[in-house]
């Protein structure tokens, strides 16, 4: 009883620390933030504590994008791993059960073989009708047992096949979830990193064009500061919806981080990529943002876009760096525009990043 009380008091102390941090830093008390600070209070996740302490020492606060990055990096993958372990344990258990059943069936099969051999030997020496009848009845009994065992094995294998198929679907769902940004439904940073590496390798090997769009929501911080994080989330979903409606087929869309998004365009040259980028920009700007709680019109969202095209000497990093430089050139030039590496506004040597 004392141990239970101690555990109760200990977990409440962790909860108090977590809520205290949320209050002092004026963060939203959503489950994600509570979980981050609860784990921080326990001290069980040293890398999480280290990055939080370093960020607070550097800037005195944790931004929404900081919190999201910390959660994605240090907590969400642990949950995914736990779920994969559970599914894996069920698969192993299912295989163990089937192997036991097969072992039992092999034993019955060996017994049946012995019965056949014994019946053959007995038939060779049988001299009366009653002896032959007894031998045949024994064979019928052994055959019936063998048939029942085979039917049980067949039914169990069919059940296992269905169960393992369900588990396979569960693993596929977990994998898809681990690569999806939960807020926008787009691919997350892990998905982007994996996909762009493959796309770049394919394009370089086949000498096909490939372009990259990097874009950022203009004045996103002001939406959060003026209307709260729920409205900020609504802005992110609005942009993601525009992307889903605009980008189709083999093109790769992802939330790169915070308010920044990325689109990889295989088999697309720079001029075509500029057309796609401007189409996205116009699609975003065409939507009015309304505050859900009041219906108040909050205005229109705009984005700045940077566009780069893969060169034969490129790797993934250099392609991203040029698109990112073009993005910040677009912000310096007044926002709500598309800049590519061929435009005069672009200058990788003298870029000055605008928040």
C-alpha cells in the first residue's frame, strides 16, 4: 500500500512540474505539450532533456515548431516502435502456435505410417476373416484420426493466414502513420527525406529532370500571436488542402517543418515547376481564412516559394539548399511570390534570411 502511495505521489509531482512548465512558458496545455514536459520531468529521456535545456538557454522559449520537432524526434517514434513490437510479438506467437500444430501433425503422420506398415505385415500373416476385419477396422480408425488431424491443421492454417494478413495490414498502417504529419495529412519530414533521396538518385541515373519547391507561409507567426495556435493549425491545414488539390500523380508533397512545406516534382523541368509553384500560390491565396468559433473573416493566406532544378553535379543537400535560398529571396523581395535560381533576385552568396 505504501508503495502504491509513493508511486501516486511521484507521478503527481511529475505532473505538477509539467503543468508548471506549460504555465511559465505560456504554452497551450494540449496532450502533446503535456507529454513532452512530463517526460522531461521524469528525466528518463536524456536526449529530450538536453535539447530542451539547450533551446531554452539559447532563446529562452520553445516555439511551436520547436515543440513539434522535439515530439517527432524524441517521442513519436518510441510509440511507433512499441506498436511494431506488439504486432511483431503477435506474429511470432502465431507462428509458434502453427509450428506446434505442424509438429503434432507430423507425429500423427508418423504414427499413421507405422499403422500402415503394421497392417501390411498383419495382413500377410492373417488366416481368418475376423483377423482381417480387425486389421481393416484398425486402419479405418487410424485413417479417421489422420483425416481429423489434417482438417484441424487446414482450418488452423487458414485462420493463421487471415490473422497474419491482418497483422501485415496493421504494420503497413503503422508505417504509413509514421511517415504522415498528423495535423495536415501530408508526408512528414522523415517521408520527405526518404522520398527526395530516392527521387534524386533515380533522376541522376536516368538523366531525367527533377525540380524542388520549398515554400513558407508568410507572416505565420502573426497568425499564432494574434489569433492563437488553433487558428495557426487551421492555416497549416488550409495550405495542405490546397496542396492536395493541386499536386497529383507521382509528385511528392510533405510538411518540411513548422510552417514550411516541400514538393518534389520528378520529370519536371524548371519552367514547368514555376508554373506548378504559381498555381499552388494562387490556390492558397484564393481561400479565405475564417475563425471557426466566430465566423470572423481573418483575411487570406499567402506563401513564398523557392524553386530549384537538379543539376548533374547535385546531391540532395545542394538541391535543397538552392531551393531554400530562392525561398528566402522571395521573402526578401516582398513575399507572396515565386523565385527560382534563374531569377535575378536569387543570390546564394548574399542571402539574408527573413523570418
